[in-house]
C-alpha cells in the first residue's frame, strides 16, 4: 500500500475528530444555556422576591408613627356660660327713728316711685322732744334779745363815760354767748324736725317692693343693728344686671359693648339682647374666672332678680392659635413637648407652650408652625433624629379613605 492513501485517511480522521469536539462544545454550551434559562425562569423570581422581602423587612424595622397637621382653630367660637340675674338697684329699707308702725301703704309686688311714702311711724317721744325744743328756742331767743339791748345800752353809756370799758366788754360777752345758745337751740330743733320727718318712710328710688317685714303696731328700732329690723326691700328691675363667670382662656375676647344673647329656660327660646358693660378686674383664684357684668332691658318685667340664665357669647378671634390632639403632648421633667416628623421621616422633639384645653384638642401658643406634622400618641422612645415610618391620620377620625403612608427613604438600587 502506498503512503498517499494513508495521508488522506489521516486527514479525514483529524477532520472527524475536530467535528466531534465542536459538537461536544456546542452540546455543553447548549446545556449551559438551557440551565441558565431554567435558572432565570425558576430561581430568579424567587431570588428577586427574597430581595424585595428583605427590603420590606428592613422598612418594617422602622418605628411606625401616625401624625396630624397642626391647624389653626376656628376664628369664631360660641360659648355658653351660666349667668345670674340681679336688680339694677336693690335696697333694704330701715327706719331712722324709734316708734311704732302706724300704717304701711305698700306691699310686695307693688311698683313705687321715688319719694313715695311706704309707711308711717308713730313716735310720741320725738313729738314731745320737738315741743320742748321749740320752747327752749323761744327762751334762748328772749335771753338773746335782752343781751343785745343791754350790750347796746352799755356801748352808748361808754361814749358818755358813764360806765367803764370793762363793763361794756362783759355785756358784749354775754350777748355773744346768747347768740351761741340760740344757734345750738336752732340746731337741736332742726334735728328733731328731721327725726319727725323720718316718721314717714319713703322710697329712695323707683322700683318694686319685693319684701315687707312689718305690720301695724310693730315696735320699730332706728338703724340696721338688728338683722330683722328692716321694713321693706326695694328693687329696680327696669334694667337687669347679669353676672357671668368668664374663664381666663376667653377673657381677652370678651370686650365691653359686645352683644350677648341671654336665654332663660323657663321663658322658652326667647333670646334677650344683653350688652357687656364691665368686668370685675380680677380673677377668682379658686375657679380662674372673672365676673363680667351685662345689662339687659326688662320692659314689662319678664326677667326677675335671682333667676338663672344662660349667656351665649359669640367670640371672634382674629388670630386663632394652632390646635393639636391632646394625645400628642409629651409631658415630663423637661416640660411640655411634641414630636414632629419631617418629609424624610426624621423625628424632631420641640418644646411648646399650651393654651386652652378644648377636650380632645389643645391650643398651642408657641413652639409650632402651621401645617407641621405632629406625631399622635408618641412613644417614650422617640428622640431627635430617629427615623420612622410615618402615616397621616385623617382629620376628625375620618376613615373613609385609606391613610397615606410616607415610607422612609430606601437605599436599594432601582431594578432594571
């Protein structure tokens, strides 16, 4: 056999071997591609799910808080306060002279005018003293006239040198003493005449008799030494005074001249227009309230002193304070504070100054700005710089819409 066929056969074997190797490599590459496809189809979603779960777990590790926006309260607010009605003027009338009641001319419920006679008192002792005073004044006047004539006569004799200057001075002194005696007698007589006039008890002002404490024949003692010695009680009710206790938190909004609706439950829904006149100028240390006086016209007398009423005040606050839920307050040794959360989910603790307690909410006078996000029911572990997962609460407990979640910033790279 020649060498030429051997060379051809060798080349053919080499090509077959190379083709076999290429087929093997292609088979391996195909197998790898198939395995990679199976991995992509089966394992990649699981791995991606695991990665997302880990990311979500990382977020869930952040403390969850709910927040509300600090909003200003309403500029107008109505408050209803208990009020007590008083007479515009009220007087307890006592006798100013001793005696017995001769008669009374008015009774409870009677309207009277200023100066009208209410009762008459018999005072025999005063009458006798008055008669004696009249006689004493006449006697003193006679002595005065005699002393005057004598002093004038001695003065004339002194010009003729018939008497000494000493005698003239003595007579003049007697005349001066008689002048003083007459003045004293006149004063005593005027006193008794005035006491005589006190036997007629008159009304000091126009009003209504609300009480009578005497009957005919009662012994009357002058003055108010005895608590039961009064005769009548008189009230002026054409205008009624109304007193209401205004809390300190609303005092600056109640100003003289403002109109108040006064309602007496027993008189139905009728509202009487009262006007604020003045305040007491001081607070009661026990109740932290100040008495405010209002006046209300009382034509026809439907309002009576001593009645209970309700005063409805419409308060207008040009600059209402911020309000937050009372549960948002953090009270401790460092004072009153609130926790706020910014848009990045970072907590900031701020000291605040509170105002009125409105029940579920409280006013914030200082320390917050409008629309700040205030954490509701903050945990004791919250501190400055802590990152949280914040959720906004709906106003007034509205649960119709799902709360808006504001997640903390993530450090994961975006998926492609």
